[in-house]
C-alpha cells in the first residue's frame, strides 16, 4: 500500500532551533584578522545592511561580517 503525503507538509523529524543571531545594534564590536572575499548578495539584503549600518553609524560590510562571525561561533562548537 502506497502512503500519500501532502507536499506542503514537512517530512521527517522537526527540530526547533533557538534564535541565536544577535539584533543589528550589537553587531558592531570586535576586531579580528580579516580576509578579502567576493560574494554576490541580494539587493534587498544589501539595502537592509546599509540601512542598519547608517542607523548605527558604521559600515555595512562590518555588520555583515559580525553577523557571519556570530553564526560561526554558534555552530563551531557543535
């Protein structure tokens, strides 16, 4: 007998992941060795980061870098 499933429903075990990413206003600290990379991001993402950076008087690249560093620190120990 073949099982039917709704393609809009999740399949498999669901795991809730806590919100570990910091709010934009705390993404402006830290000095570390940096490496230059080229990456394509969506226009909407860049506009968001530029707006947040302007609001907090910093550079948008720094906001993106701090966000990525926060993500790595959360998952590096895992």
